[in-house]
C-alpha cells in the first residue's frame, strides 16, 4: 500500500517488532501458532442484523453482506428497542447501571468505551475509526476504560504508527473510539458467555449507529463473530486467519478483521499481519 511512513513511524514499528510488510495473497494454511485465534469454540453470538449494503470502491475485495434470515435477538426485544432509541448520554447511563446479566454482580466498573473528549457530553465524539475488542480485563475493570493494560499499550502503539489515536486528532491523527463486545469484565478473564454477549449486543449496535465510524477494526474472534454473524456464513467456524484480508460490512460500515492485541503479545510473528490489517483499514478509509 502507499502508506507513507516517516523515520519515526518506522522506528516505532521496529520497536514493536513489526516488520513492515505488505499484504500478500493469504497463505493456504494457517501456522499452528495462529490456531489460538482460530474459531475453535464457536460462541455463536446472536447476529447483529447486518443489513446488506452496496459494495463501494475499496482497496481489497469487499465482501458484500449476504442477507440471511432474520434471527430473533436473544436479548429481550423491548429492551433492545429501548436501547436502539437512546442518545449518547442515555446510552452511557444505561450501560453504567446495567443489570441485564450476572456480570453486574462481579464487576467493579462498567467499561463503556473511550475516545476523544467531546465539547458537549451528550453528543458522541466525531471519530474515524471504531476498534472493537472482546471484554474488559482486570485493569480495565478497575479503571473503567478499555485496553489500558499491556494489550492496550500495544494497540495504542500500533494505531499511533498508522496515524490513529484514541485521544482524537492529535497532530493530525485520525480519531478512534475503542469499545468491547462486553461492557463488564467476565470474572478471571474467562471467555464471554452466550447470554452475556446477547445482553450486551444492543449497546454495541447503538454505539455504532451513533458514532458512525468510517471503519470498524474488529480485533479477536469475539468481536469478529459479533459483528459479522449476520452477514458472513460460517463466521463461527472460520479461523480468524482466514477471515483477514477482506473488507466486510456492518450496516454499511466497512469492517476489517485482525488479531487481538493480547494474542499478538504472545505471537510476535503475527504482528506483521496485524500491521497489514491496519494498513488495509487505513487504505479503506482513505478510499472513501
Ligand atoms: N482485552 C479486550 O478485549 N478489551 C480490553 O479492554 C482489554 C483487553
């Protein structure tokens, strides 16, 4: 891709052990190490009712959303409808007081998401990117902010290297909002349970509708499955490595799939692929 990297950006990538690498045709077989991010245990979150959207010019194949039969949301319909009508402030309040699943009994804080400061708190910030992760961990639960631990540092560094920041348009950076599929920490950092994903799904859906990001970067299989279950057949059983490298759609917003930063901390070789995913996302934004 034609991403212009200056010396400082290259040095940052070196520091992160990211060899600058441009996407090649996907390798036929996934290396064993990548299987950790494979969809070995499908979580089958309820589809987020993605609606098919016309493909727009994009630098990589755009996978048009395939209409699938509507599936009744597992969360209570009335509750989901109420959330779908909330403004930004009401949504934040609803998340902070949420008792829809058992995680409310063990969390210290809810984790709504983080992005640029907004002049009027009732309005969502203007953002270019939405990063969707899995669920808060211990540090995030304590601080009420997503991705503040080691994985978050790596995520911030990689975003910064491509010119994106959770703090907004610092020195011309594009602004990112960062959220998780779950707004509360599963005890012991266990995987999200089906009912927890179902109860939290309306929040993520409304966040996306209000933020209207130019691009969604889905990191890790829970985010990918939650966002693409309504439009990508077999997303529950596809290894994440096979889903990478394409631009999908969620309600007309382009979606790029990548590895979870916590996985990248354990798998240095995959960082180059994650860098390629970021480049694909950036190129997609620039092509809009
Ligand atoms: N992992 C996630 O998926 N989200 C966080 O906020 C932290 C770690």
